[in-house]
C-alpha cells in the first residue's frame, strides 16, 4: 500500500513539473522549461510527454540525452524487478 501511495505522489509531482515546463515554454523561457521537464522525468519516468517535449524541441545536449535515457532505463528496470518481488 505504501508503494502505491509513493508512486501516486511521484506521478502527481511529475505532472506538476510538466505543467510548469509548459508554462515556461509558453513564456519563451526554454532553460526553465527544460529544467522542469527533466524534473518531471525524475519524478515520473513514465511521463512520456515530458520526454517527448525535451527531445522534440531539442532541449537536451547530446551527452545529456544519452545520460537521461540510460538513467531512465535503469530506473524502469529497477521498478519492474521491485514489482515482481
């Protein structure tokens, strides 16, 4: 039960960061928009919209993109194994 509550908290927090990123992007502040999209992914690795906005608008450097993708892959693998045990 505690795992589900924590998961819900991180999903909601991720969505809040996603909304903040969209607001900053509308205000033409790409730096803060990118920072909030990254935070959305850190809180909710399944937030595909944040990932899509980062990559679609080329807000990631090449090294940063590689790091984020490998980090997300490790996190998702960890969550799958945690759910199976």
